[in-house]
C-alpha cells in the first residue's frame, strides 16, 4: 500500500499538470485575464468620441461616482437583494417543510408545480410576467380589481416596476430554494422528530425546536447562492422594463450592459467591471472563510 | 397542509397556464374584459404563424448545438481536473483549487466586457463557438467531481495500480464508472443552465443564423412590440416546452440532481 502511494506521488506533479491544463487554459482566458484586463482598461478613456484609447487615470471612476444613475442602480440592486431574498427564502423554507411531510401521491404533483419554473429560461419567465402585468388586460390587475384594490401600471410605474421584476424573480427562484432546503431536511434525524412527537410536541414545535436548528448550513449556502444570483439580474430587466421608467428598475448588470453595449463607453464599463469584480472577490474571500470553517460540509 | 400546498401550487402554475390558454386563443378573445380560461375556439395555427415571423427551428438547432457543445467539453475538463484535485499529490494543490473556486463564485456576467473584446479580437463574433468557449472550464463542475472522486475507497485504486492499470486507463475504466451519477447530475444542471443563458449569447451574436432560443424570443418580442399576445405567448411556450417536457418525464432525476448539486 505504502509502495503504490509513493510511486504515484512521484509522478503526480506532471500528471496533475496535464489533467489541470485544459481547465486552466480556459479559466486563464475567460476568467483571470479579463479580471486583470478590466482593471487596466478602467484607466483608459475609450468611448465613441475617443475610439483610440488614451490614459485617463481614475477619471472613469470619478465619472461613475458622480453619476446619479449609478447610485440609483446600486440602490435598486441592494433593494432587490434585501427584499426578494428574504421573501424567497421564507417561502422556500416553508414549502420544503410542508413537502417533507407524508403527502401521498400528491407530493410529486406539488413538487413539480413548485419546481418547474427552474426549468424555464428567465427570459421566457419574464415574458409570462409581462403578460400578467399588462395594465389593461393583465390577470394581476384583474384580480386586484376583484379584491377592491387599486389597479397599478406595474412595468410603467416608477414605484412598481422594480417590485414587478422582483415578483418574477421570486417566482422563478423559489422552487430551486425549496429543493435546496428539501436536501437540507434530509440531514434531520428522524429519531429526534419521533422522540419530540412522543414527548407531545406539535407540528410547529417540532419544526421550531428540532428541524430549524439543523438547517443552519443549508441557509448559509442558500443565502450565498441567492446573493450571487441577485447581483446578476439581467434577463428579467432587459425583457420587462429595459431598466425603466427613468432607471427605477435598472440594476448593476443591466447598467453595465448599457454602458458597454448601448453607449459604447468601454472605459466607464471597465471601471464598473473592476468595481463589480472587487466586490465579488471580497464576498468570495468571506465565503471561502466560511467554507474553511466547515459550514459547507455537505455540498 | 394540502390546502397550503395546493394553493401555493396553483399560484405557481397560473402564470404558465395563463400563457398556454393565451397561446391558443384568437386575437379578439384576448381582449375580453373578464379573463377566459377556456378558449372558445382553439387556434393551434398560432404556433404555425410564429414560424412565419421568426426562424424558431434554427434557434432550436443552435441552442441544441451550443448546449451539447458546452457539456461535451465540460465533462472532459471537470473529470480530469476533479480527479487531479481529489487523488493526486502535487505542489500548490490548495492554492490552485482556490483559483478554480473563484470562477465558481465570479459569474461571467461580471466580466462580459473584456470577454466580448477577447471574442471580437479572435474573430469569433456571431459563431456558436463564441457562445460555448467561456463555459468550457467549470470551477463548479470541478468542485463536484473532486467531492465525488474523494469518496472512492483507496483500495479500489490500489488494486487497479497493482494490476498495472494507471493514468488515463485507471481514470476511464475504474474511476469514472464510480462517479457516473455525479456526472449525470452535473449534466442535467449544465443543460438547464445553458439552455437558459441569455446575456452572453445576446452580446456575441447579432444575426438570426446563430442565435439561440432565448435570444430569438427576445428579438421576437421587440419586433412584435407587444402587439400580438397570442403569438408572443405561443413563442414563449415553445421556447420553454423542450425542457419542461423532459422535466415531466424525468422529474425525479431532475429534482435529485438539483438536490445533490444545487448550485449552478
């Protein structure tokens, strides 16, 4: 045993290098190099009026910081994360706990109904919601009217455009979070639940005192995944509102797309990229720290 | 319990069902003041009409090529890298693994601008290759495969080594059969993820010839500018149908894969 281990340890370096090479090649070209290049490009003035890039120092960053739209975009992105994530986590958790109960053949039906939006492209899901949110013939306004609530212009409304995007996002993501929690629930020992029942604990007491304490690691994971997803919202905004009205539903990646591919300002777009990457890296270092501490034992 | 789950399921289903009925309605029936769940006359011709305005059959084919092209290369790169991280000893192993993790956490959305310029200078704009290249290495897939290879008992490997089975042959005939369920789980997730890709294909294409379904749908929406809801909903249903049908038939597989390997 010791002999065979030692024998491949010797050649391990060369072999490992060959095995990692294909991945490292693509990672280098499409992940590491672009990160560095974005930082370099962020120091250039490079846009429609100056097609040949010249050094501009930190001017792009200054432009960005002085842009009120950028502040609005950051606020919208933070708002989306702060409102949509807790709601989808709460819904996902409750649905998972319910779906984990013995339900007979209907469990498969419920599970499919909750999970199927995960299979739908966000672009298509956004289309479904554009149709539902139609101010004059949309289903949402029809039922609001039936409940005696005021009708809303939704995607054309300064206040309601962003919530409309959030609703479509929650609808699309909640099934996925439910499945993650269902996976987490498998870690709860059934003996403990049975013991609690014997002791006379009701359904909600069992959930509160037995199930929830076991879901800590899953919740950390779910929050991380949701945050990363929420920073990347693009498809829904592109289809539903184009960031409007008056940038009230504009978010980070959509703003980046506008700077680069609508206004062709590569310098400012690169400054934005550098800012985005730096933020994510700080976040990643934090998450990796959590991983080291073993929170991710299962995944 | 059934009441709560039943109403939740209903709320989740309504958006899609409402699109389904709209997709087979006549244009006049869309504008009734009270919503009609059951179309009076089923107009299946809406689905045919969609093809007259946009080449969805080409979009479908392109999507298939891109999704399978990404998956085929990914399976090779993540198996090799995952195996190396799990079973080989080499210097800087931990540090290199963190480099892979960075890609797992850093979404491609963050670096679209430099990547676009790279693709442009390679002369690859408007190709299917451009839509696949950035995904050919997967930090996440590598992470999954590393976990899977780690769980193979050392005795199995040692027995194979004693028989003189080493290198790629060891990987192919002894190790890969052990991790097949994980490869399948990753494959399903990869297919769903890239079937649904939007921003990257949007940026690197501008002709219908190479476009995928999601981009085709977005273009169709712009071109119709929301005028004809029956056609828009028929197109939306068509774009979603292939994966939803697969999901209906393989529900357990999909759910288990996402349970096992939740992150994309």
